[in-house]
C-alpha cells in the first residue's frame, strides 16, 4: 500500500504512478489473459459474463483495445481485450513462451469460473501469501528510506523497529539489525529495478 511504504509499479517507468491499478504488459504477466475476436466461421461462447468472475476493480481503454481488472480473494485477473468484439466472440491469444503453462492455467481458471465452478481467479503460483505481501511492503518501505537518503541505521529504526538502531557505532557495526537492514536495502533496490517482474511470473 502506498501509505505503508509501498508503491504502484506501472508497465512504463516513464509514466507517473498514481492510485489506479497498474497495467502490466502481457508479455511480462501470465496473469493477464489476452482475448481477441474470433474468426467469422469459428463458434465460440458468446458474450463473457464478467459478473460471474468477481468484482470489476478497474477498466482502461487505449488505442489498441481495453483492459478489465477483476478481483477476488486470490488477487487481480487482468483481461486484455484486443479489438472490437473481443468480449462478445472471444478467443484466447496465448504466446508460446517460457510461462505458457501458467498462461494456460490462468485461462482455464477463467473458463471454470465462468461455468460456475467455485475456483479462485488466479492459479496458486500467482497468488501472494499474506507473509509475502508483508515482506514486499517491508522491502518497499526500506527503499523509500534509502531513496530519502537514509542508511542501514535509519532502515533498522523506521522499518525494522529495532532498538539496536540506537547502539553506539562500535556495537552497531556488528549488530544483527545492521546486517538485516543492509540486506533489505540491497534487496529493495533489486526489487524496484526489475526483480518485481519475477513476481508477475510466479517466482
């Protein structure tokens, strides 16, 4: 959460962040299902009933189509609609890449949900556990402190709430809090640079 030291990543690092849900480029995110309109002679399930999937968190339109973000307790499913008719005569567009199986599993979850099965929107590898969410918030809080000019001692005090942050320099140098804070700073920088992309791919 932005108010707790988190931040919202967007697909384009040059676009300012805000409070809207982030939109991920589909090539980075197997949690984004891509739909396009079926060829004329292909029979397909008409008119997706998105209400059966969950709460619609956000919609976004651009020159290439639109994106709908649906949520449930497992997280956010992004549905990318390419061109006119993608919602009414849909077929999946699924690149055969390193995460093809995960893309296929995500699409299968969508279909099962539409057919009334009690199944989570996202496959297990794409769901963040409460512990993972807390850890990510901690990383991003540490990054905020680092970006503001703080070092390991400030991270230990503000992020870890460690009393060791007030130790004299000699004792602080060999403290567990200093080692942990230094690791948090290093990991947080890697996370913000590009490691967060691994999270999109279930890693």
